[in-house]
C-alpha cells in the first residue's frame, strides 16, 4: 500500500534515483561477448595482413590500417575486462573446485590477449580463441548448460563454443 | 540544517537489505555522525547518486564504502569518499511489498 502510494507520487513528481550500483546487471554473465571480441581481433588481424600485403598504399589504406589497429586494441581491452568480471565476480569456491585450471587459464588469456594486441599475428589470435572457447566451456558447465561447437556464421567463420539452451 | 528526503532505488547491489525498486527515506544534518556499518547516500563523480554501506574510515579521514551484494561495485572501484560527498544517511526502506525496515 505504502509503496503504491510512493510509486504514484513518484510518477507525478519523480523522486531522485539513487543507484545501488553493480559492476554489471546483477547475475547476468555470458562469455559470448568475449568470444565475439576475439573473433573481431582475428578478423581485424586478417584485414591488417591483407592491407599490409599491398605494395602501394593510398591515404585511404593508411587510414583504414589505423582504424583496424584501433579496433583490435579496443576489442583486446574488452576481452580482458569481460574475462576479469566473470572470473572475479561469478567464479566462486564451488566453480573453482570443479575447475582448478581456471586461474591458470585466465592468466593465459590475459597474456595472450596482450600478445594479440601488440602484434599482427594470426596464430596468436587463434590461440586466444581456443583459450576463450575453453573458458566458455567451463563457464557453461558450471551453469549446468550443455554446449555445442559450430562455425560462427560470419567472417572469420571459425569454430566457437555455444550454449545449447534448448537441451538444458 | 536538518534535511529529510525520499529516493527511489535502482539496482541490486544493496540486496538483500535494500531491494531493487524500493524507496528509502534519508536524513542529513551538519552534525550527522558517520558510523561504520551504516548505509549512506553518496554523490559519486562516476556513478552519480549511490547508496552504499560504510566499511571503514582510513587514517587520512577518507571513507570507504561497499554494497551488501556480492555483485556490487567493489570498495576499490568506488574509491575513497570525502565527508562532503556523503549527503545523507538512510533511515528506513520501503520495499515493493510495502515492508518497512529501519536501518
């Protein structure tokens, strides 16, 4: 009753909103944003290699080169940030006991992301995809969700771990 | 000057003490005591108006806050808060079921 009255007053006069702020919307964790960021790194790496192979580069090519490098950098930061949030906020004792490799895996993701940011190296970015796919596998297992592997339906068309939400 | 106000709460970082969608009544005055474990309303440069529980006061006189939920923004991320940024102490909450809780 009291809440309803306050709600009605709020609709008319609007109370100040105070945020009880979380790092991310509470309990919403999904490694897909990490996987998409890594696919973007791979795609930009491919485009950078292609552009680098051109003998004569136009000003447009140079501008595109800078833009791709910036995108690769930005998505590398996204990978690190999103992995840190899932690892730091979602993973707790039960998940870590079931998958003791998690700390080591996360550390490897951090180092490999740095390498992928620093270099135009397809092999490194592919290694990063394999690491984040493993991270996604572990994550979905701890949620009791089955997974399947499929090629992403866009370039670079590589195998990604997806949650099989129909089966779970 | 004594001030009393009502805020609407958005977010779950103070859950289960203050649930998302609750209303809170806060007060402030020049002589308001700032005591650990009590819940305060802060003006944060990054997050705006937020409510958090006071964890401790450091040796430099800065205050460190955190949420009640595990998902809350960490104490470190909120950072050191000065006395001037604390603009109210939460007195009571009214959740969506109209349940009143004094803090």
